[in-house]
C-alpha cells in the first residue's frame, strides 16, 4: 500500500485576529500563540489595538488560540478557529482583563469598586455566588471566560460584575473536616452527563425566544441535521435538511442527555451550539485517512458515473460496463456519525471495553475497483469500514465482539440498521455479509435529495464545517449567541450591522465574485461551443446562440470579429463589459436586500445561464425573502444534470449560503 497522497487543494487564508476583554476593550501587550495541531504557526504580543500579527493559514484549518496566564508563565487555550474564507478576520473575547486596579477589602463601605473578586470555597457554586452578589451565574461565567457548565476549583479567584453594588458577605460556612483541592461542580445534581458535564436546567435568564425549534428553517439548521445524524438520524421524507423537524428535536434531546448531561429540551440554545463545537474538537476525524489508495485520482474519484472510463466491463465482448457514481468526497453525515460512534465507545458505553482503532477502508474509486477486481460502489463516498480493539488487546476485534459493537453502539445509540431494509438510515453489513472483523457503515440508503453534491467534502474544513457560533453570527442570531455566554461587543454589533443585507442598488460584483466567474469559465483563446452548444469566446462571453460551425458557415459578423481569436487582456475587458450588463439585470430583477455573497452568486448564475427571469420559481422565493428556498432552486438549474453545471451550481450554493467562494473544479 502506498502512502503517497494527492497534492492538497486547500486554499490559503489570510488570518487577522483581535483580542478584546469581556468589557469590549482591546487587550494590549498580551502574549499569544496560534497553534495548528502541535505546531505553532504564529506567536508574539498583541499591539495597541489588541491585534496579533497577520499570518497565513489554510481555509478549513483548525487553529487553537492560546494566551498567557497572568498568574504564571503558562499559556491557556481560549478558542478554536476554523478560517472559512481566503480573507478571515475575527474578534475574540478573552476572559482576561489586563488592568492594574487596586482592590478593596472594606466589607461595609458603600464606596464604588472598579473590580470585585470572590475566592472559591468548598460548597460554592456559581448560582450561590451570583445570588449572594446580586448578579447572575451567566454574567460571572462570561466575565471569567468560562461557561456555566464548567467546574470550579477551590481557591480560584473569580472576577465579579460591577454593574450592581456589592452585598455584605454572608457568614462563612463552617469549614469541612478536610478541604480538598479537587474541582467541584457548578450546580451539584444527583447525576452528571457521561462526559463529565454537570446536569443543569435552562438558565432563568434565557427566555427561550432565540432558541431554534421545530418549524424553524435556515442554513444553520441544515448543519445541525448533518452534525446530529449520529444521534438517531435526522431525515424526514418530504422535508428538507434545512428544516427543524421532530426528528431533529429527538436528535437534539439525545445529544443533550448523553453528551451534554443536561435536561433534554429538544430545542437548540447557544449552549448546544458551543457543545457541538466542543464535540468537534474532542472527537477529531482525519479526512486524509479516508482517501482512495489508487494513486490515480485526487483521493475522491473523478466523478465517473460508471466503469467505462477505466475500461472495466461486466461483459468485455459486449463492453457492458458496471454502473455507480463516484460521489465528490466523503458524505459529511457519515463522518459526523463516526464521531458519535467514537463518543459512545469511549465515554457513554466505556464499560463495554471497546476502543476505536482505525479506518480500514474509505473511498474506493473505479480505478481502485479495477486494481482490486471488484465492482461494488458503496465506498464511492458513502461508506467506511472501521476497526476496533477490546480491553488491552492490540489486535482488531472479530466475531461476537464486532456483533456486540454493531448492536450496542451503532444500532442502539446511532439508530443504524442491520442490512439495507429501510431508507434514509445508516446501514451496517452483517457478519453473514462478510464483515466479521470490521464494522461497515454506509449511507447508501439515503434518498437522492440527501446525496446532493454539497453534502460531500474533499477537505478537512469542508467535512468539519465552520464553528456553529460563527454561523449564528453570520445569520445575525445575536440573542442565540448571547444565550451561549458570548455576547458580541458594541463594536462587533456595529460591524455586524454594517454587514447586514443591503439594498441591491448599493451592491456591485465583488472582486472575489469576478474571480469566481473567471475561474469557472476559464479562458478560451479561440471561439468554442459551451455546454449548451452556444458559440463562446474568452471567459464565457457569448458570441451567438448557435454552434460555432453554423456561425462560420453563415459568416456571422460577431463570429467573423473573433474567429482569429482574442488576447487575454481583451477577453478580460469583454468579460467586464458583459458582467456589468448582468449586474444591472440582477438589480432590476431583485426587490429585496441581499448579502454580498448572495448578490455575487446570483450574478454568476445569470452570467452563466444568460439571464435570471427564466427562473420564476427562484425569483418568486427570493423576492418574498425566502432566501434559503431560493438558494435551493440553484440545484435544479443544471440542464438536466450536466456534470459541469451540477458542480458549478453547488459552488454557487456554497457561496450564497455559506459565503464560501470555491472555484476549484
């Protein structure tokens, strides 16, 4: 087996980070490190604006931000970032308040304090401290860079909010016979979550008005359905993945109960988003380990729909080929379900004694099938073979142990089925199918709608997705973010407001949007027929709606003008002129405000197809502010499934919905 991997296709990302304290002030002179895995990619001291030195990473890289501890020489991780654009800027709130303020020990004076503190004692909880100080547990957690679900260590010094006067301290509790330095839960309950999170109820300060619940729609809900699929499944026939359904609510409840250890509600507050972001960090999955080993594709096939391109035939004499599509990457719901399997194996069902070992088989394209003499198609983006060990053994499990993993982890916890009897579920090969020493799990029974190209990924960032808290910011769900204990500062509110949807009369095609169109159109020096058979020149500029050969025979004047070719500079000028006309068409056709990325995606679509009015369903949804529904309509504009157009529409959907400009194809 070769270890050679295809060259990375990850895009470079220029990253800018600014650190602010919980009060919204820039933190100057703070030591920091940015790490990717175990490697330090940037380090230094924040400048007068609280900014770190600009550095270059990769779109989709998982970056850990560390800052200095004031009480020691160590560093503390405050956030994990995933750059999702080529120019990625973010403002991070740190629990640090780097100020020199004289504290007071006067317990009776009514004088004002700039800072109050509390030293944690045995028996303290955030709720008790908050009640005594006339504040809330959330406010204390926010000021100290923690969450209400964190634990408190005895003798920890907590900063207290100063918006309310200090109350006289209650009489000290009688000391325990022997104090322990062990962490204590914030809110003791009879039981705890299996990952160590204390049980808790919804905070009284959260009025639930911002919670995501049954009936809601949007891009962030599609992400929730993908990431929670391993908690019982989230597909409902007749519904889209961007809809919050009863199945979504059931999956949320299972995640809240099993992973978070909180009272299950079935609705998604900011705490659930934070927990899912944490879940990603705790159970990382390397997409590189799933790449095809044929050494002829890029790791995830060529997009072939049958075996004819590799000259592999069921009947060589008749040249009867095998059918089966090489999907564009690994299915994200499958990978996220694998995370759930790791969690249950390691934590919830640890008493079973099983340990995840490795991925035995991931993507297998038609070239790989030909090399190995097989013609199965499950592994073309929709299946994984996983191996496990038991106890202290180093060899993979076999026989009854593998059956136990299938029944107690995958069927009982993940909601998978043995065999392929039902649709829209995770499916498992049985021992009688040959899976005696591995767990084969696949999504082959998913309906066509849930196998759309956008649900597959070829990069680590693509399969992981952006942090849900960042998605909530992009969708302006500020109350939801506030519920998570990470409210945006006033400056961030202003910046976000400036990025709200704008009247289309004030929008123009961005540089990124123009570059996207150029990359997709490519440069044709001589006249050529496009995918619809229309004669085209340069960067997709239409000569006439006839084949070039017909125009040549007719000596069509525009064809005659370009028949000898065009320079790249002239092609760029022609593209700019044509795009300007398309921009005006969009402005005249759209009557609702748009984000820049939505505007760019519409211009790309209209330029590629020759207009926008020919898609009344899309425009009807868009002009009634059904943005998500309008975005879904892109997927149907493919000239009956033309491969190149399917890929371009999916790239435009990513742009419209997620602000990702990806022109690789």
